[in-house]
């Protein structure tokens, strides 16, 4: 036998009113929403909403009255006393897409601030006025009361909860009503003050000069988002019933920062920090928009992720992308300044869009051995972009590559290496190439046989030091002369060496596993390339004292390691201290 679920109505009210909404402040929004829906349902006639806060009513209650369609007794039971039926407005013959509310739970938000809700309504369909009273315990009653209200429309009165009286006072109510409802099509009044604006602020009246519109919207952005925009972009997507403005931030923003947009749905504010309206790459843009097609979540504090939102997001992304391309073509200086401040966002979208890839190639600066320049400038000088994906590696190799006449680009920052690979996909395999430090060896000359022989004799005296650092010494001639040594690491052999060190400290089973993973290394994992043009290296070839040769070679190794900017291990730090102190001791003893 099938049974119906038992429902604790009081618990449901607590769940919806206490946990669905993030703050009690939304109760004003829900009251304005219901009033606006009623005015929409009535069609023609007066369209006004009047709010009387606690100071005006004189008894601590809040009262809000509208000139909407009103409710019959049957509609009161259906609309106000049935939870969760999203189609009930259609059951009454209303087109739900014309309404702000969809879920039939909005009035319950009033229980965040009220112990009782009193509603009096007279329907435009005729019949007596109806009085509906509900309390936070989950009970309600409905009575017909001909004298309760003479005009068509609805009045809601809230009896405040203990310690919630401040939510019903004038200053709080006026601030919330203006925030949520200032763009509503109905006149919202509190006392003698009208809170609603005559038009959407981003609509440009006929005849308004473009400069005046831009200045006005820049001031709006400053009030709303707290910054003076780099650019104001009008937005108009008729298919989504969306109008508004996009504001490009003037200063750099972190790519991980939250997008905080001001979103109105059917002119009711959803929130001023709503996410998901723009693509992730457009983190440097803030929007203020109104839409009649986007859908809110049940709490009406964020946007519902559906196909409509995805389509709007793509459309807005296309608008921003077209503007960026147009800016690069018509205002190159501004485009360069903008891209320099928002490099990460531009690079991230350039990975997926060929037009923006060309924009980034044309305007974004990169660090190279020839100075800071754009990719296009660099490609004019060199047939292929030789790059290194590591910042420290670039700094280590830059002076040597420059001296050898090799153009090298630093692709060690976010998205740079991916951009190089993307250029290869678009322009062919010769567009870019990854440079490894060992490549530079091919550009270096071998020294004279006599110099190389004498140097290798001295290096044999320091073989203990070279073995200690798993290092092989290679004599070469290269510029700059001021650089005595260059340290080149083979990543695979370095990893094998680390495995070997771990194995020595591991239990036998783990050591055996590491041994199976590692291939035996036939040569050292590091190469210390000694510059035989350097005077210090030349004097090294003259040494016959083993202790002094070891000290000199270890000092050259540590210097090259510091030049490479790699992290120093404990034994590297020990080598640094040892060589420095030994050299200092020799200098003092002299």
C-alpha cells in the first residue's frame, strides 16, 4: 500500500526561511517581487508600491501595499498556502515567464524578521476582500472580510520577531528597498520619497553625446564597483532580453579573483557580486545588466546554470573579444597598456582563439636576450622563437646566448610555454623550439689542445670534488669572458641520482623498487663548463697543489650553482661555506 510522506510544516518553514536565504535582508526583495508580479498580472491601471516602515505605522509593524491584481479566497489558498508547486501560477492562467517569482516560497522569507504575516487582498476578478494570517509555527487562517480593503490590490503587514525590530525601521527599509527595487517598473515609495529610477541607468537616451554617456556610466561604475573604468562597453543581447554595460578594470586583477557582477532579472536586483555571467578569462571585467530570460536559483541570489546562461556567457565573451581586436587595430597605445595590465587573462584566451593569439603576439611584451619586446618583433629578428620554459634557466643562459648571437625568449611565466606550443600548432613546427642548456655546448668552441690538456691535468687533482657533486668538467671557450663557469644539469640523470640517494636511506623493499625504476647512469648528472677565456680558469690550469685545486674547483662549482638560481641542497650549502671559509683562511694567513 502506497503512503504519502509526513511533512512537518513548521520544520519546512524553518528550513526555507532560515536556510534558503543568506540574510534576513532579502525579505524586502521578496515583498517587492510579489507586489511587482501582482501589478504585472493586472496589466493596465496604476502601478505603485507603498511601504510604511515601523515609524510610520506607529505600532512597530511594517506595511507594504500594492495596486496589483489582488487575490480571491481560492487563489490565497493556492498561491500562499501551497509550497513547492512551481506551476501553480500557470494553473491560475498566468504566464510564468512574465513574473519574477517562480517557486512559491518567497513570502516565507518574511519569517526571518517576523513572527506573524497578515495579508489583506481584494481581487480585480470581484468577490469580497480576503484576510490571510500566518504565523511562524506553520499555521494559517483565511477569512472573507468585505471591509478589510476597498481598493483592488494587496497589503502585507509584518509583526516583528523579538530582536528583529530594526529590520522594519525606516533607514533599513529604505536602504534595502532602494537597493533591490530602484529599477522596478512600478513606483516604489516610502513616505514622500520615490525610490525607483525612471529608466535603466545604462540606456542611452536619444541625442545624448557619446562622451556624455561614457562619463555618466564611468561615474555609475565608480559608485557601483568602486573603480573608474578603462572602458565602458554597452551590452545588448535581444535574444536574452539583456541590456547593460561592461566595465573594463583599469588595474591588474588576479585571474583567480571572483567575478562580481551586478545582475537584475526583470529589473529586480539578484545581487551585486553574482558570478558566472562572463567566461573565466574575462576576470578583469565587471558588468551591470538586466535580463528577462536568465533564471535565478530558488534563493534568487545567483544565476541558474542552464543553456540560456551558457549562450549569454558565450555572446558576452564574443562582444569583449571583438572589442579587444578592434582596440588593437584602432588604438594601439591603449591596447598595449591594457594588455600589459591584464596579461594573464589575455594569454589564457589566446590559447583558444586565433584572433586574440595574434593580438597577444602583436602587443604583449616578453623578456628576451635582446631586451623586452613583443613576439612579432622577436620573430622579425629570428626565424624561429627559441625559448626556455623556466625563468631561472633563462637568467642563467641569457648572457651566454646573447654573447653567442642566439636569440632566446623567457617563456617561464604563466601560459607562456603553452603560447609557444600554440604558435607551433598554428604556424608550423618551425615557429618555436624549446632550448635546453646542453644545446649551448654546440655553439661553444673547444680551447687549444695545450690549454685543454693543462686544465684537465689540474682537474684530475680535484676529481674528488667533482665526484662529490656528481659533476663532469668540460673546458670550452665562450663569451662573456667574465663568466668563469656554467653549470648544466641533465634532468633525467639528476632524477636518477635523487633516486639513488633515497634508496640509501630507504628500507630494502622500497630501495629495490626505486632501483627497478631507475636506469643506470653512465655519466655525471651535471656538467661544469669551464670558460678557458676567463683569467681565473686559466690560472686553474697552472695549479699543482691538490688542496688548492680542489678548493678552486669547488668554489667555481658553487659560483656556477648560484648563477643558475637553483635551490641549494644541504651539501651544496656545506660546499659554499667550506670553500668560502677556506679561501678566507688562506687570504688571512698571507
